[in-house]
C-alpha cells in the first residue's frame, strides 16, 4: 500500500490544491456558468479587495460584536443558572420539563419577535445569539455539575468546607471541562445566529452584506464574503481548540471523560 | 417518588409560567403579547384551517425530504471517507473549511443558482445538516475496534458483508449523535430558507404575520415551530433508544465494572 | 513420516518499520504441526508470540519465510483457520446475541439455515452455553464470553484453531474449566490446535508438545514433547511427578530466554499508538 508512505498533511495540501484547481477550471471551461460560479481567482481577488476596504472591516466588526457580546452574556447567564440549578436536586427536578421543552425550540422562531421588539439593529442579533448559545452552555454546565463525584463532595463537607469553598475546590474543577466544551459549541452556534440575524432581519454585519451582494448580482463579491465567513468560522474553531488545550492541560489530572 | 410528586415536578414550573403569563396580560390588550386564551384561539384558527395544507405540510415535507437525503448522503460519503485513510487525509482540510461556513450564508447563494423553489430549500437543508452526519460517520467508521476488525478478517467477513455486519453497526452510536445534531440544523435551515426568499411555508408565513402586525398569529407560528422542534427531539430520542439498546446496555455494564 | 504437516512454518521472519528505524521482532521461527496435534507455544513477554500468531492467521505479512497450511501457502486469512483472541470482550459483536455471534461466520459462508442451526446448537452445547442463546455478550461473565468465542470457532469447523493467550484475562477457577473444555473439544473434533500462552503450567497441562520461544528477536529455543497420559485431570495430572519434571524443564528454558538480553530496541509489540482524540 503505497499510500502508507504519503503523509497525511501532504495529502491534505494536495486536496486543497485539487479543489482550487477544479474551482478555477470549471467556470473557465464552461462546465458551469460563470454567473453562478465565478472562478476561484476572481473570488479571491474580490476577497483581497475587501480586505482593503474600511466598510468590510466595519461589517466584520458588527458581526463579531454581536457574536462576542451575545456569547459572553449567554455564558455568564448559563454558568450562574447552571450551577444554581445543578446544585439543588429540587431545582433540577422542577426545571427539567421546562428546559427540555424550551431547548428544542429553534432560535430562528424568535426572529419575527426580535424584529418586532428591537427593530433592525444589533440588538435583534443579540437576542438570537444569546438565546441559542445559552442552551448550549447551560446543558454542558448541568452535565458537569451532575458529574461531580459525591464521595469528593461528602469528604469536603465532612472537613467543614462551606458551599462556596466546595464550589471552588470540588464543583468548579469538574465543571470546567464541560464548560469549555459548551463554550466551544456555543461559539459556533453564536456565529451562525449572528449571521442569520443579519441575513434575514437586515441588522448590520456581514450577513446583511451578503444579502445585498446577492440581490445586486455582485456574484464574485458574494462568494468572497461567504469565504470570509468560512475563514472566521475556522479562526473561531482554532481559537476554541487552543483555549481548550490551555485550560484543560492544566486540569488534566482532575478531569474525567468529556461529553463530546 | 410518588405519582403525585412526579406530576408536580413535571407540570409545576410550566404551569406557574403560564399563570404568570396570564396574570401579566390581564390588563388592557398588550400590543406585543396576547393573552393565553387569545393565543390558543388564534393558534387553532390559523393552523387547523387552510394554512395547514398550504404552509404547514409543505414545510414539513421539505424538512423530511431534506433530512432523509442528508442522512443517506451523509452516511454513504462518511463510510467512504472513513474507510480509506488516504481519502480522509485528502479531503479533510477542504471539508473542514466547508463545515466552518455558517450554513445560512449559503441561502442567497443557492437562491441565485437554483432559484427560489423547493429544490433550493432542500439543498440548503442538506448543505448545512450533512456535516454532523458526515463527520460523525467518518469518526465512527474510523474507530471500529481493532480486535473486532481482526476477528472479522480471520473469519473472512469482507466487502459488503463487512459493511453490514461490522462497520455500520459499530459506527451506529456515533452516527446517531450526528443525526441528532442534524435534525435541529435542518429545522433551522428550513425556516431560514423560507424566511429569506420564500413564498410559502412556516417561515414565510410567520414573517408575513410580523410584517402585517398580526401579532397573535405571529406568536402562534412561533409556537408551531417550537412544537416541531420538540417533536423532532422526542422522535430522535425514541429512535435512539430502540436502535442503540445494545449500546446502552454495554455502556451500563462497562460503567459498573 | 511423509504425511504433509497441517502447519509448516519455515524461517519466519518479521521486521517492523518504526519512526526511527527497524525492530526485528521475529528472526527465525521454524517448526511443524502435525494434523490433529495440540501444541502450546510459550515465551517471555515481548517474545513476538502475537506477531507469530498474526502471521500464521494471515493478518500480518511476514518479512520473509513461509507459512504453509496443509501444503498451501498462507496469503491472507485462510478459510480453514479460526482464531480465538485474548480480548473476548472485544472480539464478540456487542450488537448481536450469543446465537447470532456464533452463527455469523457460517452465515457469511452461505451455509444453509438448517445446517447452520445444527452446527450452532452443537457448538453451544459443547461449551455448555445452550441456555443463553438470546443473551448479549456484555450480559455474560468473562469466562462465558470466551466460551462464546470458542463456540463460534468450533461451529466454523476449522482445520486449525489458533488461540492467543485466550485464558490470560480470566480468573484461575474459570481458567481451569476452560482448559479442560479445550481438551474435550480437541478430543471430540480432532482439530489441530495452536495454543499460545505465557502460563507455563498451562502449556504443559494442555499440550502434546511445548515450543519455547526465545526473547526478541525470536527464535525457537526448545521443542519439548509432553509424554503425559492422554486423559488429563487438573488435580491428578498436575500433582504427578512427570508433570513437575516437564514443568521444570520449560521453566528453566523460559528463564534462560528471559536472561538473554534482547538485541536491538525492545518494545512490546503489543503497545498500540494512542487513539486520536475525538472531535465534536
């Protein structure tokens, strides 16, 4: 099997090249119409063009603002609520059905509500981002609290550690890996919702620009913006993995199996 | 726990919330929030009438078709890519990039290429929902137990039989995880594709109501979407429980040992 | 004797390529196994026992040397061979019942249903598991799971049965029962058995012959014929004088094998690379 000798990353690189080549060749050879799929070079040129425009960075900033603020708010709310609910068996049982009921509701259902209440502004994006990200983090925090070792907790109690001390030494280290997973999932969801809000509602940001380029027939530009969102998605993903590695390497001695 | 207590926990908080909602809307008609009775009335009027056929069913149909295509395509491609290491290495960076693109972004794209019709909506659903299925299938196929694989080889279980008796069952838990995620993504994309460039369907209707300030109707639409989301979640849980009975049993035994 | 041996291994050599060079796991293994023989292979840890087994089973390609099964060279897993692995928990299909597990290789071969049912019933009876056909493997104890794996091999009607330290992960009590089970099956079916173990007592108790392997890079250190009576008993046989003598012989040889330092990099071939981390 000669494939054993060719290394993984090298093949990956080849894959990227093949893809770009196909993308360049297809419209030029007439396999697809150029007005539907411009060649890669045109799209990349448009993208580079955008990099030099202040408006592009402003739009990107708007999107990232909605993403960032929404994510932060949802994390804080979810951690607080999650720790409170998780640490009380009564609250856990009482809220179970409500959570299971509200959780599967698609955040896009709130779009008309957001428009009605908040208009075509960044606040609408925030509503959607917060709603969707909140559940991701909350669920993981609840899993984390449920995973706390009762033996460790009882031992801490018997040594006279109060609730705050226990939260710090027993609960928090167990919850942390789950929280990181939740943040990673939520960060991807937050981006999707931010862009969705901009796309459908028209609040400022990259999503709105994409809608504009599409209706205006600026096809290479539209593709360029799509590629830009993909790049943002990858950067967020990489950032999260880095965060995960740093925080959890520190905790690897205490951590148990993480829910994927 | 007694039946009474369990029922109490089950309906307690939701009931409290509904009562609070009713209390808050007791005064003069609130513009933004209808009373519970009004909502119930409107819900019935809107969704059991003509709209059931012109909007509700078509949306569900699109969603289901999209999900079926997603699952089949995702599993087939996933098995293919997961079975050959060189193929995985070759396609991994490109797939990672496509998966990182927020799916809603592709709605304008497909609308441009395919037009504002049902095929476009189904393609949109597939383009976003396929990733969890595909990637989880690849992972599930890749991670089949080595001893089991060797055993199959010694008994000369190859080719299609190998797929049927070894690879697919072994990867099923992982695939189910992917399918579960793809259900919610599919629903979201269905709604977005109708909101953005639609002429019928749930998403389109809700936006229509909102633009026409038909507030109770709008809320009723939101409730419908919520119910669909819940229904999908329940169905997938039920299917998982059945299909993965052996897996749950196995995990329980491993946990105790 | 001019009858073709059931298994003929000549100058088997296996060299592994690793990141920083090569590891010669097996240097030269040469021995024959006659039809219907029950031979045991012992050796110190890391002596390439699993490598040897995998080569014979057709799971690994040797670097050089030949392996012949009933006269024909082994290229890939041969039809007339069945393997029982040590990790019983991982060699049975957890999504299938006991019966379905035992039946699978036959179903795969296209054996008609009626014949299949008879073979499976007989096999389950032979390992005394006819009362749990509908159970799942993970519902059974370790010893019972290994019995299922053995039943599966028996139902398959192989000419050669390879067993890779099958009782190493099982408690002593169960191990004794399983050892006797193997000898019973062997007597009943007349199948050729290659039994790999690190347990010296077990090798002498079970085998007609014991082959002792050296340390890595492995060669055959010694080949001892066990002249114990054909009918063996855990209590009587193991306390007999001849057993003690044979056992000492094997023990000494293994000590010698362990003492001779392995040349080249020593890595237990059983070490596997850690699995890549899962991603969501």
